[in-house]
């Protein structure tokens, strides 16, 4: 009986420490995740991208992630989002070059959410970045990971 109680106590401590660690993703940590998201999305959008690139992006997301695009009426969970990426990959939709790059323009911090103004753009011959129109996306966080991407454009 004492052995079972000790095991239970150890497991409880491990679970609590993991929960505390996972929930301790501050705004700096969240911004790092958002930057990783845009970097991975850029990689998927380029010619020659692969299913491994898609899986790499999705691996940084919370298991319960939701991707919502209001204008296009997209509402994906992790599994359906992966299928949508793969459909686009197979039909040849991803044709960007290494000069295409998304960048964050502005951020607004909220509780477990960050509003991001970002833009697609192209790196010019003189190494300047020429942006297109600015776009808005809301990121939500749960368990220290991105759990919501809501595109509002």
C-alpha cells in the first residue's frame, strides 16, 4: 500500500511539474512560437516543399489546434488542416521562392492571445523587403503551445 501511495505521489508531482512548465509560456515564448509558425509556413509555401515540412509545422502546434479563416470559411482541426495542406501540395499550389517571406509588422498582447499584423513580401535585389498588403491573425495559446490561428482577412 505504501509503495502504491509513493508511486501515486511521484506521478502527481511529475504531472504537476509538466503542467506548470507547459503553462509557463510567457509573451516572449509565444512570440518565438509565432515566428516559428511563419518560418515553417514560408517553407511549406516554397517550391519543392514536402509532407515532412507540413508535419514539421503541425508538430509545433497544440494537439487541439484550430485553424480558422473567416473569409474563406475554413475551420480545421489538426487532422483536417494537414489534409488541406497535402491537397494544396499535390495540386502544385506552393510555388514561392526563397525570396518570398512573411514578416510580422505589429503585435498586440492579450491574455493567452496575441494579435499579429503581418504581411507577405519579397526580398528585392538590394536586399530590402517589399511587403504586400497587411493582414491580421489572432493566435491563441493553451498548454504552452499555439492552439488557435484565426485569420481575419
